[in-house]
């Protein structure tokens, strides 16, 4: 998961370009400009609607670290504030310009909105850049429109949805579920770039001084400017970059030494590694959906990479599988256990609890997705339940804050399947808990 730090443009991790992704390189012979790269990323996002993290991977390694971080900061800022910027641009042009010119205006608009530079300076910079990124003639359009855009952005937005750049239907849903005050706090939270957190995996070793302690045991905040150290520590297996919200499901699962545990939707493997770290000895099976035929299985590759760092005493098995169709024969064919002491189902969901990190989720989410997710989640939960031994534990978790995916799914499961008791549950709301939103439910098989 890509993360931002608000101040200082910290280095971001270099990641391999996903096969099939287009490398984005700023035009021009010698200048390595994070600003120009942000414009190109924005242009691709506006034109194709691709996932923001996928586009960022396509940036490649052609930029210096600080310029790459600047490109991410600006691009994610544009995506995060797209609704506000788009509303402010409404009616300022007789006909739509080229997507590249629109990307210049969005990037400049975010800089104006962010307020780190005077609007006049932002406009001047955008006009000069537009001469090479677009054309001298289009730079004139940028000059005229960006000046008006600065005035528009200084005006008070008409609605909370526009003010905090969220779809109006989603804001209305939250206001109905949470109330106006909590919704406003959630909107403010989502619009603030998130700090980086890491889980320290070596409790017997002291942490480096640059890691800042948090109120969540074992989790530390990583300040900007230390990515080289973090990368080295991660490679050595000393830490794992992870949000503190992940602890909710793992604490309910309560992995014990020498148990046999299944992570049924394991990729990319952060929670699987957390389980293994707590077990120290035992057996861990990690399943996740295989990639479509003919496509590289990047999620599973990342799962494998993460679990290669599991403690030596934990016997780990990784297997691509669809939990909904993986019956007894599947587990026998791959010599996997057919029942488990504990099963974690961290189900696919709307991601409404992690919008601070996944900045484009709100623009891809549709009203009907919640019911669709809930149907799939219940089916997965029932499939996972078949694999729990008598007296065993089943934890259902999501990174959603929506009752339709959380309490309602848990209630339906307990009502439709006999022999299960909801022991306890945990819910995290970002604006009160200080980290990503999540929910987890512990069921005991009687």
C-alpha cells in the first residue's frame, strides 16, 4: 500500500513496474521533474480511470527519490481532491481542453488548495510548465483558467461533499449511519495524508531511535527521511510496514504456539506474517484467489515474499485457491489440513475504512457494491466455517466501517448456521481510534 507523509516529501519505496504497466517519464532532455511526472500520472488517471497505485508503479525509477516522492504527493493530492477541483473548474471553459491540459490545471489546483505557495506563484509555475508539457498556445489557456480557478477555490463550497471531495451519495449514506458530526470528522480524516506505521517484529531487539512509539504496542510511526533504514530493516525481517488497525482481527484470533491456522484470504500477507510471528511454532496455511489465466500473479508473489520471512518454527503452505470452490478433495490433493484450530477470513470489502490510504476508492465505489460485497462475504464466511474444528475459532474481518458489511453479515451468519457463537467483536472508526477503520468478529464453534 502506498502511503504519504504530509511534510517533507519523504522517500517512497522503489517498487518493480507491474508487467504490462507503462513507464511514465517526464518529457524534456535533462530535467527530472516530480511536478511534470504528476501531470502525466494525472493525465493517465483522467483518461483511463486506472487504479492510482497501479499508475504510480508505472512511474518507474527515472526520477530522483525526492522528485518521485513529490510526484506521488501531487498526484495523490489531485486524486484525493478531484471532486472539489472538478467542481471549481465547472463552467470556466467553453469546451473541454486536451486531457493533458486538464491535468495541468488539476495539479495547479491542488497546489493552490494545499496553500504551501501563493496562488500567483502556482499559476506562474503552471503556465511555464505548460509551454513544454502541452504547448505555448495552451499555456495561455492555463493562465486564464488557473487565475479564475484560484478565486473559485477560495470560495466556501456549497456542500460537505464538495468541500471534502467525496461522492454526494456516499456522504449522505454516512450521515444517515453515523450522524452529521461523525461524518464530518471522517471526511476530514480521509482528506489528510496518512503517516507510515510499522510493526516491530523483533521484540527481543531494541528499536532504532528514529521509530516513534505509538499507543498501540508493537507499532511505531516512521517519520520522513528514513526509508533507506526502513527498507533494510524490512529486508532483514525486523519490521513490517503495517497499519495498527490490523491488530483488531489478529488479537481476536489469538494465535497460539503449535496450532494449525488458516488465513483464507491471505494476500498480500501482512496479517499472515503477523499470525506467524505470534505463533512462533506451528502450521500456517495461506490461501488466496489465483490471478486470471495468462496474467502474472503479483498478489501471490507478494504473499510468498512476505511469508518467506516467517519464523523458522512455523511451517508455511501457500496455495492459490478460491475458497468458495475448494472442497475436501482440494485440501487432500495438496496434502493440506482439512480442519483448523483457527481460521481468519479477512474478506474483500468496500475499503471505506482505509480511504485515507487508498485515495481513489471513493471514486470507484458504487452504491450497489455494499450489497454485492455482503453477499460474497457471507458466502465466504460459510465456506470458511466448514474448515474449523469443533471448539475452534473463526474470525471474520473487513477494512470497512459499513454495517452492511460488518454487523449485518455477522448477524446473518450466526442466524443461518447452527453451532456458532459470536464471542466478541471489535470495531475501529478512524476519527476516534486514530488509525484505519476496521471491524472483526470472533465466532466459536460449539
